[in-house]
C-alpha cells in the first residue's frame, strides 16, 4: 500500500521544489514577493512530510525498522538532514522575520541538500537497475 502512496508525495515534493526554485529566483530578481516563495516552501514541506511518513511506514513493513534500515541508511541520513534544514528555515523565518539573509540562507542550504538527496537517490536507483547488477542479484 505504501509503495503506491509514497511516490505521489515524493514526486509531488520534487515538482513543488522545482516551482519553488523558480519562484526563489524570481524573488531575487524582484518579480514576486517573498510570501509567494514562502507558500511554495510550506507546500513542499507538506509533501516532504507525506513522503517521510509513508517512506517510514514502508521501510518498517519491509525491513522492520522505521528509519535507518541497512538498505536505506544513506537515504535516511540524507532525508533527516533535509528535514532538519527545512525546520531550520521555519525557525529562521518565524524567529527572525526581519532577517531575510538568515532565512534565505537556510532555505538555500535546505534546497541544496534536498537536491543532493534527490541526486543520490536517482544515482542509487539507476545503479541497482543496471542489467549486470540485476544478473548479479539473480545469481546470488
């Protein structure tokens, strides 16, 4: 069940991330106001929460651990960093609302690490999908 729901959140988060990056660039260029960017970040965080919850439920069903199963350890560490950095962004926005440098720095770092997380997930997925790797798994 979780395998059917999780991709909706994961792909939705990626889509909102891409839109949010465009909005962030438009904000820097003074085309859109910050509340528009912030709303996109909140929507991304909502999708991220859904992805984290459904991913954790799936990991528990398959590997018996909510987080940090051996098979997904690196992905879970990266995801935890992404979650913490987004939380840091929220703390900066609401804790220092008159300090755009603080919350924009946190957002930039959160988005950078999220981008790295997506990249490593795709690279890992492609590595395990290669035909020679599949043949090795079947032979084992």
